[in-house]
């Protein structure tokens, strides 16, 4: 039996997609389902997003696109990261669209040209002569959630570089934060990930934008123990009981995706907010209790008012990292086993 349960509400995904489509204000909504839909499950999320009005799906790699193709035989699937030459045949076979940020434009596959307007990562510095199969031109914003002034500079560079293009080419630049807060970024299509999952790209309450979290993560109390005054729980003795203290041990740790930096965050034990104390272990975490509870008492790690946004503040990270760390996602690295000697 699993020691924790991740539940994905596809109704929330559908509603969030519909909400983002309205926010896109006439631009198409493309649902970003890379990294196994930010840990939510790419095939299920893709179908729910299409139901909610998304008109294309975006993944990070050709491998993700190929895996998604069986779940959505007809939908447009766009690969955001540069494809490797040895992945081209698979991309053509699965009818994926590729984003090209340098080198020659590949044949036999629809292509989006990616311009670097200030992200300083992948992207062309200027548009080459468009090939026959160029269907889109795009850029990616570095600061849509934090610095709208720089985002506007990027958008202006993008506009200036793409004015000569015909109307058949789809221009796209906005991520979730830009879709919700920068009307001039919406252009012809928006690429939304985090907001689709009901997580606020600005780290605030997603309800402010009419978004509903889709992921719930629960476990249960495995053991309750009373720490006498001066005793500790966990590695490094980072929590020492000041007076007799009850703690619940919950069988979830950083190997499950409950980050080691979450010491001090709150979870809900039988619906009551309680603090995580001591060092998060690989397979367990301790929660301080005012009084003992029974083993098996439900513990909500995300949900019931426990938000990812609150965890990100404690862990000094972003929801993207916590979500993609939850171990129900598919692996992204190939593993080889060797034996030296
Ligand atoms: C991941 C990604 C997005 C989605 O970003 P969110 O902030 O999750 O909405 C959009 N565009 C590109 C190129 C991406 O890599």
C-alpha cells in the first residue's frame, strides 16, 4: 500500500483551462504539460485541458511528445526545448512540432522559430528567412512574474523582430504570469503551465485569478510519540522538546518529494494546522502535536487549506520545483547499470 496518495482533480484542470482561455482574450490557449504535467500526469491533464478549450499541448522533449501522442492522437503537440538531430525521425513519426533555436531548419516537420529577446538561453538572435514549414515564431519571458518592465522590453524586441512576418505564422510569448498580468503579451497564443494546475505564478492565492488547485497530497500518521523535555526528533537534533512534546511521524520524506527544506512548514493533521519539526528525512517527517492522535489519522500535505504557495515560502523555492519533485512523475534520465572491474 502506498504511503501517500496524490489525487488530481481533472475538473479543476478543465476549469482552470477555461479560465485561462478567457484571460487569453482571443489568443489560443496552449497547455504546457512538460515534466509529466508538472507531476500531475501528462495524458490525463492533456485531455482535460483540451476539454477546457486548449488547442495545443506543449512538452519539453521529443520523448515526452512521443509518449503523449497515444493519449491524444489528434492534438497539436509542440516540443519547447531544442530537439536533438537523432530525435528528428521520431518527432516526424509522432507528428510533433519543433521549436528551433539554432542550426538548420529541419524538413518534414512543423517548426516554431525561437527568438532570444532577453532570456539569454536558447533562441536565435534574429529570424532567418522563413522556411515553408515555419508555423510559429516565439520567445520566452524571463521576468513575467517579477519584473513587468523587463518583460515589456522583451516583448518590444519580439514585436520589432517579427513585424515582417505574414499572418499565417502564430506569434507566442506568454507564460502563465504574462497571460494573467500582461495583456500585450497574449499575441496569437499563450503557453500556460503553472496556472493550469491552479497554482498562482506570483506565489499568492490562486483564487485571486479564479484558479483552483488540482493536486491534493495526503498521508497518515504512522506513529505518535512523546518526547520528554530535552529530547529531540530527527537527524542533527534540530528540534529539541522544550517540555514534554507529542510528535506524529508521517511516512513521507524527501525521497517522496517532501523537500528537505520544508522544516517549519504546516500540514493538516485531522484538519488542524500543525508544524513540521526537525529535519525532514528521506522517508519520514515529524509533526508537532498538542495532544496524541491515533495512528492512521489523516495528514494533508497539500490541500485542505495547506497550499503549495505556503510551502514554497518556507522552502524558499517555487511551486514548479516542489510539484515536479513529487514522486509520481515519470523518470527523465535514462539509467544504466554498470559494474566496474
Ligand atoms: C515551461 C514553459 C512555459 C510555461 O510556463 P508557466 O510559468 O508554467 O506558465 C511556457 N513557455 C515555455 C517556453 C516554457 O518552457
